[in-house]
């Protein structure tokens, strides 16, 4: 009889220990899941092209603080501040707000966004990816950066007019994998059509600014900032039908064209801030998808490697002036020899176009370098 109180005490201690272990294990698992989601969010911000559009065209611009000027046939737009600043950014946004914005093109007050924000493409994103992006953006330091008001014609003075546009052209269905295709193709389709929103620039549009998806990625003569955006289907003359999968992989990783030159204009920012940060598997998936697209004539003449969007002969500005990217690309040491070998193969071409030989080296900060994509490996 005298041992029973001790048995009760021991039972309670065991129960308490089990509860503590359960809580500790659950907390550790939750912390690990949170860290995984944050890392996924960081990756998706690059894959989604957010940095290129939401960072102003200034050397001192803060990444994702907004203010990038975008000229379109429908007026001039300024990208918003994506940091969690409560006055000028996304401070206070809920998960539901992020989901409504990315997948339905609606602001927290219920008003529709202009489709210069690529929500028609982001609509296909998964719930998991939207939640990860939201978590990572909330982790950023808030930046008080009010951006200018859009400069639009009178008939676009209110965002509510976009309700009619959405009724006509917006498809909010999420991405569905094609069971007849393999994993690489489906992953590439998701990245190209939705997360990477390549068609927002590379697909021609109708008179009301909606994508003509029957000519997906066939080139756009009226791209952002008045650029002619090339055909990236498998047309051998006006597209990328002569590119091998290795050509595509090298281009997506470091911006090198099949002729040994480097891309310029807005595509250099896509390489620097987006595709160079992807995993090798994701870059290969994009290449697989692009190589599956049947040839279609481009709406304007000229092979893609000779357009300003791909070629180094582009306008000055953040995407072609040699200014350093707000978010730099740092490559592991084991890749440096491969990088330098690629650069050495194009030494004479670069001298011919007037670039300082110092640009060849990954650590270069030579202000004489004219092409920002040549700085990709600097840290």
C-alpha cells in the first residue's frame, strides 16, 4: 500500500515527459517546415521574376521596393513596393490577400489590378507556392518607398474598368499537369506559362491587351518599354529552332547566345535575377518545354538572336548599361573555372565590341564594362 503514491507520481512524471517530448518534437518540426517554406519562397521570388520588375532603374535601388517604370501601349505604370511597409508596401496583407492578388488579380479592397501585373499567368500557381512567396515577402525589412502614380489615358483612370476585361479574357483555372507528358515537360510548362510568365512578354496581344494564346511565345512586336520581343518557339528562321538543348541551358544560366555573344536589354535582367537562380533541373525543364513547341511565324521579321531583346545592341538603362544588379548572382567556387573558360572563348568578340578585357573575370567591377550580363558572377 505504501508504494502506490510513488507509482502515481512516477506515472504523472512519465505523462509529463511524454507531453514535453511531443511538444518539443512538434515545435522542431514546425520550425523546420517554416524554414523550408521560407527558402522555397526565396527561390520562387527569383523564379517568378519579381525582382526585375519590382526594383527601380537606379544603381541605389532597394530590391523589391518598387518604383520601376514600365512603358506600355496603354500608358506608363510604376511597379508597387513589395516590402512589408505598412504605408507604402504590403504590410498587413493576409494570406487571403496574397492569394487574391496573385491568382485573381484583386487588391485587398476588392478592386481589380491592371494586367500589367501578370496575374493572368500567376493564376495557375499552386496554393503552396503562393503561401511560400507570401511568407518570404513578410520576412523582408520594411522600406518606406512611395512610388509615383500611373500615367494612364482617361479611359483607364479607374481600375474598376478592368472588371469587363477580366470577364472577357481572364482565366483563373490553376495549372493542371498533362498526363500524356513527362515530369520535365509539365514542370517546364508550369514555369514558363505561370510562375515565370514568359508569355506576358513573348506572346502577341490583341487590341485590348490580352494575350493571343493561340500564338503562345511566337513573339510580340509591342513588348514592354517598346521592345520587340522575339519568337521562342521552334521556328528555324524566326525562332529558336536551331538552338540545341545545351544552347538553351547555357543561355538560361548565364545569358550566352549560341554564337558566343551575350544577351542584353531586358533579357539580361531575366537571366541575372531569374533563370540563373534556378536549379539545373528547372532550367532543363524549361528547355524541354520550349523545344516541344511547334514552329509558328513571328509577327515581325528577324531572328531572335539579332533582336535587341536577345542581343547586346540595346538601349542604355538598368538592363543594358553595365549597372550592377540590385540582387547579385553569386556562383559556387567550383563553377568558376567553367565560367572563365566560357569567357576566354569569347575574348576577341568582346574586344571587338569595345568591352574592357577586365570584364572577362567573375570578380570584375570595372565601370568600363558595358553589358550587365558580363557581371553575373561578381559577388
